[in-house]
C-alpha cells in the first residue's frame, strides 16, 4: 500500500480520498502482449492461467460454434483491466461472479474490465460466453480454422486458439484443460489427453476430454468429424488413441501404417528421452487439404498429404519427439524454436540409424556437403532465426547439425545423458536456448559457448564440420537411404 500525506490545505479533499483504495494509483491495464519480440501482440500481461474449462457445442453443417469458457487464473500485478486473445462474438463476461464490461481492440484482443480492480495475487475465475462461425473470422489476413467435409479442425502454429476459445495465447502461460464438446450423433469430437466420458441426449453426443498436464495454447487441438478410432496400449504401458477420417481415400492405408506405430515409437523414443511425459499418446488424420503435421499435445495432427507417397514412420517420430522437446519442455520465447525443431529432426536421424538407413553422422555429412558456403541456408541462425524464418529448413537441418556437433564435442556418454536429462530438468515448464547451453555445460563439464555460437548464431557456414576429423566438404557424399523420407517432413509445420 502506498502511504499518502495530506497537506493542511487539502483537508477538504480528505473525505473523497478516504473513499478510494490507497493503492488505486497502482492499478493499470494488463499488457496486450506477453512480451515476445517475434509476436508482440500474442499473449497478455497481468495474469497467469492455471486451467481452462471449455464447454462447447458445434454444428458441422453450418460451422456454428457456441460455448462457455471458464478460466482459472491469478493476477501478477494490480489490474484495472486485462486482455484475452479471441475472435468470436462474446455475449457475456463475468469475473469472480460479477458481470464485467468488455470490448475488442486490435486484431484479436478481447479487453475485459472487471467490476472492481484486482489486486496482485488475486485468484480469479473468468467466465466468457460466446458464439460464432470460426471460418468467417480472420486476423492479420489469415484463418487457422480448417473446415473438412464432415466437420472442422483447430491445429496450427504459432496460433490457433483464437478461433475457438479465449486464452492467454503464448507458450509461457501453460495450463491444464477440460474440453467438453457436444456434436451431432454419429459425429465425434477429439481433443488432447484422455476421454473421461461421453453422453447422448436429443440427437447430440458430448465428449469430455481432459489434459492433466500443463499445455501450451497452440498445442490444444479440436477435431470434429466422422472418424474411425483405434485404441491400444504400448508395450511400455502408454495408452494410445488414434483416429482416421472415414473419407481419406487412397491415403487411408499409408496413414494407418504410419500412425498405428505410435505406441512402438513412443517406447523407442523413451529410451533416448526418458519416460513418456503424458497420460496418453496418439494422432489423428482428418480429411484436410493442409500439407503439414503438428505436435498437438498427446494427439498429433497429421495431414493426409503426409502419406500421399506411402507410409512414413519418420514423420511420426518427428512429431512424437516433440512431446518431450516442445510440449513437456516448451520454449520461453518463439526465438527458442531450435529446441523444438532441431531435436525433433535429430530424432529422425536417430531413427534412420536404428533402421539401418544412414547414421546420424552420415546424415550430418550429407547436409553439410549439400549446402555450399554461399547458400542462404547458412544465413539463417537457428538459435534466433527471426519470425520470418522461424520454420525455415535451416532451423531443422542446421539445427540437427548443431546437435551432432554437440555429440561429437562431449562424447556419447555425456550427450545421451543430456538428451535424456533435459526433458526431466524442465518437465512441464519452459526453457530457452541459453538454458539448454548451460545444462549441456553442467552435464558435460565442458565450455560450449564457442560451439553453440558457431552452429546456432553465426550467419556463415562453419569451417569445421560436425564430424570427427572427416573432411566432408568433398563432393560425392552419398545420400543416405532415409533422406527422402526425412525430407518429406521438411515442411511439416
């Protein structure tokens, strides 16, 4: 509380001042962005969310979505108002039970002013009632809500939540989720985590999904349609739920032959990354026209185009590796994307070695030799690529080269200890490239600043390759057998 001193000549105003809180001057609006330089308007300041409860109803034939979002949070400053990221039409907002005023601002801001200001450290319950047609909404000239012949899908990066629920849309503010969706009978609704229950009434079926571990907003998915759903348990005891649109056509067989290996691949990756961090695993393949896949937490999204040329276990490995690197341990800022994509790519290299289709070193040699020094590939700095290059191929391939260079520098014992220890060190939290460098130095006992600078932060081709004394700049490096399957995932995001 701020102390106020009343001057002798101000007694006339004393009674008025006693009517307002002594700390009123400290109340201010929460920032409209969380502070990420890549996306200044994404996320919000002033509060931290712990849980989202979404109770929705969706009609596939008209793309009408209605619902109530109940958000549990705590203020991190004295707040006079705060923002949520959202695009649909809001009919009512309540904060701690009292009606709040609200308006919109910018491209995707819902600005909420509670009936009374909120002191720092106050637990808050925010209830937002809303409706709309997500496919008609856009921000910054795009829409991430994907219609399908029998429903719709929310799965995109770095944003997708705005089209179906209000949120603090940045990976720094992770939360648990309950997602309850009513859809017409014979249609199904998929989301993250585990299916808690279903119920049917008057032609509608409600699906209740729960994600009990912290989850970033962009990793929250919703899929409505007519699916064939398979369930199993991996040999290591992880429940697996997969789903396939019933109209995948010629891609159906290849999709199943790939995604049905999820349990096997989760167990295999656990050998490198440690115990699987979530209550379930799986993936779904809706009939969308997109070309990418996305590591939506526990329930990976795959486009049918991923399987247009046949089965591809490599893309499944990539997305499942993200469950440790990107989902359980999420980035602090979008500039830290290398920790997500470099390690998911390196997991594909490890799978290639496992399958006898090219060792990690052979793949590193091939990538290094494939890009001459004047190639734009080397201009991208994976450790901070910039928003425009966030998903550039260099973040993946040069990012994996950096990991091979680290392996060669510290030796296999330290390297695999780092690979397995990192997801446990920061489980369910957030971390940066700088945090990873510090952790690798701690585990290996070596100074690695020069190595990280060379491979992640210099816009030039490193003079020394990620090899053990091998002059791989020579021509004629043989393309590993696995390369085409790995390259087929170059644009999965």
